[in-house]
C-alpha cells in the first residue's frame, strides 16, 4: 500500500526560539515542513543588527532547519515591506499618529505575499510562531487568544480574514513560553536560549525610531510650539513625528506637575500637553474597520484593547449614521492614540477591530 502523502506547510522562521519550536512541533504532527525566512535587505550598522530578519536571524534559521532535517529558503521581501509597512510607518508619524507596523506586516507581508509564496510551493498552510489559536470549521473560523495570556499575540492578527485563517497554523497557541523554551532545550536547538525580541524588525537601531524617521523624512520634520489646553505656549518641540499621545518624558518643559501629551496637530505643527486626567478619554472613531465575521448592525459590548500592552476594557461598539464605527469605553482610558489598532474581544475570541481615528471625547 502506498504511503499517504503528508500535507506540506511553510513555516515562517525568524531565527528565534518561537518559530524554531513551531517548526519542530509541525514535524511532530506529521507535516512536511519547509522553513522560509524573509530577507528585508536592511542596512545593518556594526553592533546594531536587527534581532530578527537580519543576517544573524537568517543564519540561525538555517542552522535550526538543518538540525531538524527540513528544507530552508530565504525569500527577498524588501518590496512588500517597503510598500505596505515602512512607507505607512513614516507617513503616519508625520501625520501626528502612532502606527502599528506589526499589524500591517501580518496583514500584507506574512499573510499575503508570504502566504502566496507558500501556496506556490504546494503548501496547504503557512505557519508562524505567533501565540494565538484558531478554532471552528472552514467558513466560520475564529481567532482566539493563546493559552499563555502574557504572550498572547492575537492583537496583531485581528485583520486576518476567513481565507487567511483557513491557511494559517499557529502551533504555539496551546503552549506557554516556558514550555516552548523547555521544548527547545530538550531538542537541543541552537536558539534555545536566544533572547526574544518585541522590537520593530526594520529599525537598525531598535531603541530609537526617531533616527529612522530622520533618515527617511528629516526635511519634513520641523520644530514647533508646545502649548497647554488654553493655547498658552510652554516650550518648543523637535517635530511632532518624534512624539506620541500620553508621552511624558522628553518634553523639555519645567512644570509644577507632570505633563502628558494630549494632542498632536500636524496642521499647526503644535503639541498640546495637560495633566494625566486630561489624557483620559473614552470615545473615538474607528477607521478601516475589519470584523472576522460581520460588521455589527447594532450596539454591542466587548472588551477592547487600544494597544498591545493595554489592559482590555469594556466598551460599546456601534455604527453611526455615516456608516463608520464608534467605540465608547465604560470608563475613561489613558492615551487613546490615533494610528494604533483597537481590537475587540468577546472573552477569548477576537471579533475584529480597526485603526483608531478621531478621538471625540
């Protein structure tokens, strides 16, 4: 009797412990596994190499793939990264907003360009090392939080549609980070003790996105006034692209009480500051909403996260008369930031989300 053909899966390998263990788990489950590392062609100044996606990450992925006995390829992805992620990153900061490049990378690069490459290789699935889960049946698939709530990355995946979810595998969804490290050690993977990274992979100097913005758009970043809520000048800023809502440090203003950024206005090139209380808001408009099933036709109540490290809070979500989506928290939240993603949850299930637009009150 002929041996049953194994399903083929491409695993996105960054050279880190998570994607490496994900590849090993897929092998254990009986898949034919192909490792794929995206190369973004990034400039890497000495001592400032990105921890993933750089040459060290590619080499680490190759070593892991060789140890597991799977094929490994490096795929040039400079064009989609530039087109869909980097240009938007710069454009949003210049507009006084704070983007989330990881959301766009998952939407346009991993689960679009890389998924298409996986399918071209005859793979049924694209797997990643994300901590998230998929449940349900084809046509009605749900995206869920990971078992390890501290590492849950469903926030970054909320824009996936039914077709992408049907082609996605998240092998780490049922594991904790400690369990993943333990598996890597037992398998003697060369990256078992490699530090994790939550930085933006395309920044050569990951601690300072301002240097990147200066190199890309320095001529368009100009100093301006820092004012209070009544319009009184308090000082000078270096350019609104270098600041974000809720920021307290780096304002260069001496005041009798802590001041936080409450608004950024690119038209007047001004930054408004105020007390922490003034940085608490509750209602905002959603741009480019995406729901995994359907846009709600009436008011619903859900847990909402307005950034990755935000503690989920209850809010009303409802369409307005103009066809857009409004979100209104039950209790005011600190630093609702245009450009960031608001993600909606029903307990551990992702309902959808969108980009935070105008903050209304």
